[in-house]
């Protein structure tokens, strides 16, 4: 089957959809020709305390990178996600929680969520957290993670959610960078029956002498095993919440006041603190949620992403709640205790919109029919995919097996920096192609450029840039606007560079080909090669390291690390294990190299630059097409590396 085969919109979808093909074309045109009018209108999806005066005030001109939306407007995010729904549907379920253990589940109505968030806001205020202060949230997938985020937003505090899989060192780095005053965590998380020692990790992180800002640690009790308790610093969530009042007036903030910082990996240096502000971000999260998932009030919506990633922010918590939806938070993993767990959760809660990642789809596909054993999945209406390119085989399996061939798949391309979905089908408007993210969302103007910055036309492949601002765009990198300009606006003039490559076919549909920079995508997790290399070389026995990605059937990419040891060190099996463990400890399990290749030397140019292009080919087992190796300082090094090429076992 050709990859350009079009799946027509399944029957019954377009008729009932919010946007059909004609409306998409018309609205898209207005959104790019008259962004002020279009987004001025869409801004009404929120309740504003003071109406905005200026819809768009943005510039991508070097030296004057300026991204401001809805200036003059004031609002409160939590009030938009909760309070305003109390008038129309107080008893609708806001958060549906499914525990790791299927016998545990919980429901929170909008009224109950309101009470919890008010208490949490009062709790933080009592601990002297004020507007603009930073709160770190290092939580498992429990409703309290969302409650903590919403409580911060309610008082105008800025949250930084740290993925529960990050190591103490990674937690310490983030807390220090943003000077978080409070850490909210849990004693332990639970995933696939295994405890995750979150509180112990926080204890260790806070022992790091660089961490001086964190005054208190609030601990949610999940398993009852918090480890060491530091009186005066550590406080139980349930005790503070019990004594906090249930009344709270949301604090008005400006549209451009910061909402959160989220750290993400880049091609160089330490993770970057991507900063999102309030008004534009929420307008964008809400409109994309509504149109891309074709949200109807009776939907039960399930996004499997962890709250520690941008998808967890925009499409687990903020987008759905701003629209008054029921959002399902799942604590566990899709294939535990059985490969059919994901399908069982769909049936149990009658999920109608399912948003997950290609890596999960491929892992289930590998299980064959046991991934759907005993389930019907007939409540499903829309499927979504996010995080990495979805290969056509996985797409077809998702479509036929999970979706019973009647649910459109929205393959949504976007990034931490974009705040919300950028290139994606709309269920009622777009014919689908397996593996294509298809068309830009309203207001998004993609272009493909060659390496010299020349705009390519028609069917072509190139660097994916966006030529004008959209409301959900990140405003800066926390504390480093120069790095923001350098990272996203210096490669190509007057546009935002995504770091991805893409192909556009003759119909004008986009196919994302993956990162063109030194960023890896391992099971949908974004990792910088520089970050892993710096963790490796911090090991006392390692002299030098170079990390590349290699294709992997389930994870998308696997981590292949070339490691040169200090003179006199022997590459033993024990050291192999120790080095992998070292990276786990430095960053977290997701960054553990799949393969270590002990390399006597790395291929370098005469000026000392490591030839990554060659390393990528050797790692992938490609012996031909290594290109010109004559510029290498020692051409023989390539031969030796090729002989020692490692495979994943
Ligand atoms: O390479 C693209 C890939 O994930 C990167 C962004 O990662 P992150 O900021 O962690 O956000 C992930 C969730 C939005 C992108 O630069 N990516 C994300 N979605 C897709 C994708 N690649 C292809 N198709 C997608 N649908």
C-alpha cells in the first residue's frame, strides 16, 4: 500500500464534527490573513476579568524577538478551568482517576475539584507562596498533581513540573535553575506494581549544596513509605489540606504573566527552562483541544501522557479542563498487568477520545491480539498520536485494531516550545494518510527551508520552520532570553526553527521526518545527546563520549554511546554495567544508553570536531556511504569502529 493512500473520513464523523473541510479552509485563511480578528474572536473561549486590548504583538526579527498576546487582559487560569463550570455543570466529573491497580479508581466532580484546589491554594498561601514564586511539582500520576498545578495558577505562582522518572541530580538541577521555593511530591509513586521513591529522590536532591531555595517539601501520601522525615521542612499534604479553608478568591494575573516553566532537552548544554505565560497559552490549549479532538460535552477523554511533559500540561490538565471536559488520569502503564490494560481502561470508563504515543502503540502491536483480548473499544470515536513520527504500520494497527476502523487518527505534531498542537488533521475536515501529520492548525504558518534558508515550494523536504507567532508559543527560556533567540531564531532569519525536518507531498500534507539536530527521541522522550555525553564524561574513568541515536522497532530511537576510557582503564563487563548505571543516576532511567561501544578513539576532523554523521552510520550498521573520510585526522579510526560495531541485545 502506498504511504500516500488516503483514508476517507470515517462515516458519521464529518456530519457531527465542529469543523468540516470547507470551514477549515475558510477559518485557516482568516487565521493567517487576519490573525488579530481571528484570535481576538477565539480569545472568547476564556472568561477574562479585564478584556484584552491588543491581540497580537509579536516580532521574529533578530534582536527584537517579542511574543506577546492578549495584552491588557487579566484572567485567572484556575477560574477558567474550574469555577466557571460550576454554574453549568458542577456535578460533571472533571477528573477520572484509574490507579495502577485496577481495583483503585476515583472520581472528582468539578465541585469537588474546586474545593480541593481552593484548599491547596490556601495551603500554599499559608506557606507564604506568593504570585510569581516558583513551586516544583515532582508527582506521580494522581489527581493531586493536577490539583497542585491548578492551585499554583490560582494564586499566580509559577509551577515547574519535573517528570517522576528524573533522578535526584536532575531534580536538583531544575530546582536550582528556577529557584523553586517549595517542592510538592509524594512519598512514592506506583507503576506496574513497582514503587518509585519520589520523596527519597527529593531528599537526595535537596542534599545537593547547590540547592538553596527550597524551604518546604509537601508530601502527598500514596503508599505510606516516605523514608526519612525532616521535621520543620517536610509536611504532609493531607494534614495541610485538612486545615486549609475551602473558600478562595482566584488572583487575577496579566495575560503575559508566567504560568509555568518546563525543562526540555536541546542540542547543546543543560536542559532549557521553556517559559509559558497565561492568556495566550490557555486560549491555544483550549481551542486546539476543542477542535483537534472534536470535543463534545459527553466525551470521556483520555490522554496517556505523564503530567511531567508538555502533553500532560496542555492535554491532560489545562486544555480539557478549560473546555469543561472529563479527563482521565491513569497512574499505570498501558501493558500492565496484561497487554490489554489500555483497551480495558477504555472499556471500563467508556473512553471516547484516546490520545497516546507511537511507542505505546508499537509495544502493544508487538503483543498481537492479546492487546485487545476480551475488550470491545466501541466507545471510541477519535484517536490521537503524539511525540514522534508514527510509522504507517503502527498507524494502520492503531486504526484497525484499537479503533475498529471507524475512528479518525489525529497525528499531532508539536513541541514543548509550541505549547499546543501545530500540524494535525481535524477529525471532520481532513482525509488521513498513515504517518502524515497533514495540515497546519489555525494560525500556524509552516514552511520548509533548505540549509541555506531558501524557502522550498511544492512537494519537497527541508527544515521545518514557522513564519509567524501563534498564541501558545513559548515566550522565552527562563532567565536566558539570549539563548532563546539563539536556539530558535538564529538558524533561519525571521522564523521559528523547530529543530525538525519534514517533507511536504504534492497534496500539501506534511510528513515529519524527525529531528535534524542533536536531539534524540527515545520512546517519545526528548533527550539531548550533549546531556548524555556530559553525564558520561563526568564518570571518573571516562575520557570522552559521543552519543547518537539508532533506529529501534519499539522505542523509535535507541541510545548508542561511544565511550573512550582514560589511559590505563580496562573496558570490563563490570564497568559496562557501572557506566550505564551512572547515566541512570545522573539523569534518569530514560537516558540509560542501550549500547556502549568502547572506542579507543573517536573520528575527528583535523580541527578536533567529532564527526557525528559517521558515528551515526556506524552505529546503525551502515558500512557504505560513509562519505568523505579523508578530512579525518586518522582515517583508520573508522575501520576500527566498524569492526567493533555493537548491536542491541
Ligand atoms: O521531533 C518532534 C517530536 O517530538 C519533538 C518535541 O518533543 P517534546 O518537546 O518533548 O514534545 C513532545 C510532545 C509534543 C518534536 O520536535 N514529535 C512530537 N510529535 C510528533 C513528533 N514527531 C512526529 N510526529 C509527531 N506527531
